[in-house]
C-alpha cells in the first residue's frame, strides 16, 4: 500500500494518497448514526417478554419494576387475553425462579399450524415443548415473563424505544431468521452431501431445505449448518453431514463494495485448536471451536413436574453454534477455518469480517469500532431456552450496552436488540402475509391450506411475515419511553443499513419478479424509533447486569 503524508503547516492535515476504501473512517451517512450495533438474540416472542408491559407483579425477592409516568400502552395480553384466551391453556406468569425452561417446537410448519389461519389458538398442540423445565402436557408454551425477570429490557424500553409490531421475516427457527437479517432472502440454497471422496450437491426436500420442482436452488426452512465451516457439522469438508451454501449477496458484500467497516462477532468463534494445512494449502485438520461455559449461572434447577428426574441444568454449554452464523453460509463472507484477524477489526483480511466476540470489545476499547457490528452471544447467554435463559441473556445485554455507553463513540451509536425467531412461544398477534408461499407439505398457514397464493415463479417456502418478535433501539438518538407501532421485520434492520450508508439493495437496482425479491424491498422502516431532530449528548442508562435495575442514568435531554 502506497501511503504518503503531506503535512500542511496551517492545518497539520495528513493526506493519504492511494489509500484503500477502508481509509474512510467516517463515511457519509443519511442519519447521525455512524456506528450501528445489532445484538441478535434467540427465540422469544413479544408477548413472552412484553405481554404485560409496563405492569410487573413485583413479587417478594424479585427485582422491582415500576413504570415511568406516561408510559405508552403496548398491544399486549393484559386486556382480556390472560383470562379469556382461545388456546387450550390461559397465559400465565413465569417467575424469576422459573428462568430456565425447555425450548418449544419452532419449526417452519409447526409455527404456521399454531397460528391456525389467524385464530392463534393451537400453540399447545403444535409448538408446546415437553422437556426439562416444561410441563409434560406442553402448556409451558403459554408462559410469559414480566419486568421482574426481563428487568433490563423493560428499563431499556422505558428510557429508549421499542416496537410492538415487528415480526420474523418468515416462519421458522434460527437460520432463516439469521439469513433474513443479513440478506432478506432464504432462497438460494445449494445442499451438499459430503463423503470421504466427494462433495455432491443434492436437490431433495427435507426438514432443512425445501426444493420446488424444477428449481435447482432451495429455500432454507430449518437449521442446517454452513458448508465447509471447520467448526460446523461437516468439519470443513472432512465430515459427512449435509450442509448449505447460499448464493446471492448479503449486507457484508454491500458494505465491502462501499469500503464500510463491519463485522460479525460471535461467542466461541475463535478456535481452541487452530486448523492445520498441507504443503499445497489444502486443509489437513479443521479448526476446533471447543470453548464452553457453565450453563445458567445463578439460575435454580426446575422443580416438580417440570423436572421429575431432578436433572442439573448447570453443565457446560459449547459457546459456538454454526447455524447461528449467517455470513458463513456465503462463499464471499465466510471464514471457514476461523482464522484470526491480522489487520484492523472491520477491514478485509484473512478473518473476512468474521470474528470472536472478544474482538468486538478489543475494537471498542481501542476506539476502532466498525461502522456496522453484529453481535451474537455465546450460546449460554444468547437467550435460547434450554441452553440459555432470560437472566443469562440479560447479563450479556447489559455488559455490552454499558460498555458502549462508556465509549467515546456513544453519541453517534445506535444499538438494535433483535431476536432470530419465536421459539414457538405464544403470541396473540399475527403479522401480515406480505409474501405468500405454497411449498407442498411445509406451508400450513391456514389449517391445511397453503400460505396464500404466490405469484407465478415465486420462490417457495418463504411464507412471511412470521411470528411477532421484540425489537428495541437503545441510542442517544432513540425516542424516549416510546412504543413504535409501524410494521417492521428482521429485514428492516438490513434496510436501515442500506439506507443509512447508501449501499445498493441486496438483490440489485432492478426489482426481481414478484415473490423472488429479498425482503428488504418490502420492509418497513425502523426510523420511527428515532428522533434525529434533537441531539441528546451523553444520554446514558447504566444498569446492573445481575438485576437489570438502574445504577445510573443521565437522560435529562430525553424528557421532552
């Protein structure tokens, strides 16, 4: 790289000639937001976390929560839907002591069956979980938490902005949600079967990928691991599991084209055993991502009928989950051997913008925060029932947001807290079907009937919008104590990146045929949660990571 510096006596300006696009440390943005941090958590519905907001029970021994004056109402379950609910079991409160539950059934088809043509009355039958931490009849799916358990999230909602009308882009579990976050597109999957001597693409519909007749690429509907991820199911191609490679572009490609710094930061991504290579550069032994944490620290074991065998929930949880790492599905943005960065975080090097979560904090502390950062907690803190819980999730969220608020970049930063799917938990709102689908045998939005009537040539098994999910914005530029009712989805976050940094849309300037486009073209805007007309310097809300309660606040400028 040819860098020359000319020192001007008057201004002491350093001119960088022939510098790469990465040298633009403060690129032009549509809004005052120069740093976007997307914290992408796991498996919650809006009602499961905010159904009775802002009213908490405040039971003995639990962190207390009291709503601020003039807190706006949300579309929750308090008004009649707790005592007169059409489901087999009425919704009920889960206490802080019940922070651990099993995971519910959250498959692409079962979530649609629970919706039951908009009646929303079949959750126990189709998505109710029955493992440790859940009742054996599946009724735990109707449970919800309040501000005595998800205290930090309720406090963030009080002092910043939240949405009560945001949805999963499509139905289904983690991987579809993660792909929609970064590309708005779950179609374009090539399914690989790997043997000791070959890697063969296959076009057979199963529980992971749906292939329409005559379409060589499928739609992801479940949780297959990425193709050639050393720490994934096919062990970098040395194993035999079926894995997926995605075609098309994602937001990382768009940011690279504009020279915008960015990264995906995931707990456990750094290998505990590095990959080794043969003299010709081919893979000899894949990297191993073996880091673990004890699960559910401080959370009691379930008791009674929810844990008749008295199982201990505190065993080790592997940090890295390959199917939670969406950029690894694309050849252009994967770091298949989990190579460590050799250049500034957020720029292009052998890590290819795929990092360990520790690299985010290193970049933050060294004042090198990328323009766009996606954060994925280690599995024990990602909120996914079974391997995580609301209290472990809260610890992670508070630690990240407290650190950001203490940084020099805070006044031009926005944190978006979003979730990948519903886990199957009950929610009483169904989203509009903006993309009909008719994947034979998998789409059941109306009981026994396919998800609307798709346009001719539409990509199948992309029924959406899916379940209602929480969405919060924490920023000096967020509206205060605000509930946004505009319809948004996971791809709305993608659209904000595209609009704010002036990139192209993921699928190009010309709209594809109806039913084939990425969902960012259809996405509502999250800008209703911001107020860019008023600068609120140094606005902070420091919380306790254990209780979620307020330690310190400075949001006087938000009291408008």
